[in-house]
């Protein structure tokens, strides 16, 4: 069964700085991978998904993620953080529906 | 377009009481899921359903029961609530199955406190 590991339960960046949230997966077969965002007191929303069509996936709100099979990684990035990006981010692999433990992103003015 | 609706949003129970959380979706999705979210634990799958009349156990099914009598509804029941079941519960649905590129649509959550 696949598992996903998010490195860092809390990441803090300055407004305008690069955002990098890490996710590694373990699987014997090419996975489907997703990033979701959860704003305070809300459910999760899809940011982007990898379905093997392209290794660089662009999502909403300027986020993107690159699938690297050699590193078994699917890290989430955004070139310039905005205050509104403060939220919790979850990486998910769908075999079987496994979520990482989440990374809370804080953005400092 | 309501998406996934969870009721109630908040509930406080005493140990040993029972209750049912209702999840309703209006997207004609075949697949529905119940997760619980606890600090530092991420989301853990309790039960899921691959279609009307079917249910399956997830990662943490003990103490919970589910039913999917209608395609649009997925009920999560606690027969005898315990303090360890204090959590935020999320329902989700998808059009594709667990082995596919299924995008989950989530409800807003139900916060349950067991005293």
C-alpha cells in the first residue's frame, strides 16, 4: 500500500518568499498524487493533482508541484508567498486514500 | 450548488450516548468517505462506500458504523461515544474510485466533543 510523508509539520515564511512544502511517497507503481489546502474552520479543497500526464503540475492560487520519480517526491511550491496562503496543506496518495499528516504554513508580514 | 453538506456542524455528547452524522452530496458521486481529523494526525479514513448499499472499513473503523441506503447520503454512527472520539469529522465524495485519479470534494466538517 502506498504511503505519503510530509516533512515538517509547520513551515513559516516571510511574505514574498518562496514556499516549499515537502511530500514523499512510497509506492511500487506510479501513483496518483494530490495536494489539498484547508483554511481555518473549513473543509479541504483541491490545489492540484498529478495523474501522470505531466510531471510539472500547476494548480490554483499560483501553486505548482513537480513529480520526481527518482526522488519519490511531489513537493509543493509557490514563488512568492501571500498572507492569504496561510493554511494547512495536505499531500494525498490515492492507493488507498492516504493523507499525509499535514503542514501548517504561516506567512509573516 | 451545495456540493457536500454535513449535519450537524457541532455536537456535544456525554460518554455512552449515541449519535449519527449525516452527509449528503448532490453531485451524483458513486464514492463517499468519512474521515476524522485530529491535531498532528492528519486525516484518517474511517469508512468508505463505493456505491449505494456498500460500505468498507478504512484505517480507523472501530467504534463507528456507517450506512449508504441512498446514493446521495452516507451516515456515520457512534453507538456508544467515547472521549477518544472527540474530533472533527469530514465527509467527502468522488466520482472515481480509490484506485483512480479521484478528486475528493469535502464537506465543511462536523466538530464532535465527547465529555
